[in-house]
């Protein structure tokens, strides 16, 4: 076994590891689509995955709000700038997460409309349909 085959164990939580994998996968999707031949079937399939992904992102943001909001309960926390109250910083972070959840939900509605619209598109036989 070469030194390149040795993998260090990843001690990060499962959620963090999966988030990294998802982000890497979406970057790969973008790169692949940039060189793909445009096809309405692909648009439809990608839109479906975007709908699913955005729903998951919204759910994650909404899950994090109470976790972040209660993070200082029972533990001594500090702000690394030592100029902002950590409770205030956490409060602001929960507001940001709430705004994120709403923005993602709004974007998901747009993607759902796109998904529906592109699902009605077809290509006449002989014009590159698949």
C-alpha cells in the first residue's frame, strides 16, 4: 500500500462530512452542465434535484435556528473579537438563519415553477430529441 492509499480518519460529525460531499457534488454538477448539450429532459431532472436540495437547505436552516439560539445555554461562550456580546452575536446569527430559510423557500417556489414549466417542453422528432 502506498502512502497515497492511506486515509486519515475523518473525525468531523456526519452532518458536516455530508455537507462537504453535497457542496462538492453540486460544484461538479455545475461543471458538467457547462459543457453539456442543452436538453429539456436534463433541465427537468436537474430542477427536480434543485427542488429537493433547496427543501433540505431550508430544513437545515430551520433546524439550526433553535440550536444556535440555545447554544450559550449552560456553557461559557465568548466572541473572538472580545468586542461583541456573544449572546448578541448568537441572536443575530439566528436571525440570519431565519432569513436564509425564508430566502431558500422563496427560491424553491421559483424552481418549482421552472420545474413545472420545463416539464411541458418537448422536442419534435428528428430535432435532437432523446
